[in-house]
C-alpha cells in the first residue's frame, strides 16, 4: 500500500482531477444555492420595506416621537453603564475604575466624556466589554484605546478606554 503513495503518477492524476472538480462543484452546487438564498433574502427585504411603509402610513409621526412632559426616560449614567457591563463581562468592580466629566454643550448638542480603566483583564474580556458598551448605547463612541501588557503574565492587560456619549 505504501508504494501507491510513493508513486508520483498518483499525484499527477489526482491533483488535476481535484482541481477540475472544484469549478464543477461551484457551478453545479454552490452557485445555485447562493442564488436561491439571495432570492429569499431579497423577498424578506421587500416584505420588511412594505411593513415599514405601512407603519409610516398609519402613524407618520412615529419617527419624530419625543417623550411627553412627566414621562420618565432612561437617562445614561456612566456609573450604572460601567458596573452593568463589567458584571456581564465578569470583571470585578475594583478592576474597572472610571472618571467622567460633566455634561458639556458643543454645537447645540450635549455630550459627556469618560475614561474607563480596566485592570488585569484578558484581551477577550476587554474586547467583550468594549463591544457590549457600544452595542447597548448607540450614541456611545470610543475615542481612544490604550493597551498595556502586564509583564510576567500570559494574558493580563491594563486597558484605558476613552468614551464620548452624545445626548
């Protein structure tokens, strides 16, 4: 059996046959399946657009809804946000101190800046923290990230994050 693997004719025949099968698989199997999936997704997109148009026809003021006086709105607070996301990412509260500035007005828009320091965290924890923060609050932007590796440990980092939240 070992002589078969040592014979170069096997490779001279096998490699061109495999290379020739690849375009046939793409043409005969993968391309029709991709076109079918594209048609299904296109139909879902058209259906979604039709529903959005129906909603806007029934309630044209919906995109411009603002909270009424006396109605409680959830306001953003760095303290609650950092504590909540740190808990989700399994980062102890002592390892994520933060400082935040007061609300500033620039160009008619309010904003608040903060600096969050993650101490002795893994790179995956830091990435999950950043992703979760930005996915939970749409107007929160990370302006700068500084990573500092702790010496003598395989995956321990100090991460300095600078955030800006627009109201």
